[in-house]
C-alpha cells in the first residue's frame, strides 16, 4: 500500500475521532431515558462510543506483531475500531468479521470503512451478535469485545471453541459493572487465560494458554 493510501486511512480516522468528540451532545437523550428504564442500544444510535486513538494504534500493533489474521469484533458502531483492525489485517493478509446490532450504524460504518479503502478486509454482519456469530467455525486469532456489555460473557463462551493457544482477547470498558460476569469468568480460569490490565483497568488484554 502506497503512502497516499496510508494517508487516506489516517485522515479518515482523524476526521472520525474529531467527530466522536461531540458524543456528549448526542448521548443526552439516551442518558435521560436510562433514568426511567434500563439503557438500550437504540438510545445511542447516533453516538460513536469509540475507542481512543491510543487504543486503536495499540490493537493494530498487537495484531501485526502476533500475525493475528482472523479477527472478530463485537460492536462495530461507526467503524473507528474496525478501521484500525482492518488496517492491521491488510498488512498481514487477514480478515475482520465485525458485527453491529443497529442497521443505521452498520450502514455508516460500511461507508466509513469504504472511505478508508479497507472494504476488502472487512465483513460486517448486522444484527444480534449471538445470532450473527452463531455456529462460527473459523479459528479466532484476535477477539475485540466492545459491544453491549451484558453480552461479553455469553458471546465469549459461544466463541470459546474457536480459540487456540495464543488467541488474544481485548475487552474494552472493563470498568463498567455489566462486564463483571466476564471478568469473574476470566479470573476464575487462570490456568487457561492470562490477563493484563491496561489503561488503568479500563481494558483487559487476555491471552489463551
């Protein structure tokens, strides 16, 4: 990939990260609704809820360094994280399978990924991840968990048979209460999973033994 194409990727990420800084204004209505009932994904249909630039660069380098060709992402949103993942796998000849619950977000992510010139490296599956990833039969080299937090553990268990020695699992938002069942499961299975807390415990990087 030539320098101009690399610039296209970085410029697109810069634009998206900049726009994501306005999330606080987009999330207002959803936060108000959550006072009266549990939060729902649709409450944040217009919000990026993104990873940071540092996290994106970190995952990109992890994938390249470990030659993690088969990447699965739970929680596409508008595609910021997906672009980092896709940029990594295009350098090592891999593929990203990503899943997004909301059709509107899936469509926006598809356009953003296309704008970055990375569509050939990504397959977006729209719908409930417990359905779109059901019966997944490809060995997973790198799993990124960043969707609805209540689903971290059930999704992880559903995909567990596709893990192998050295599979990496990067789980974001581990400081949120809803991720506790996942955290407990990982902690209770230390013979299988070794974990390093990063970004002050906000994210967990787990390696399969």
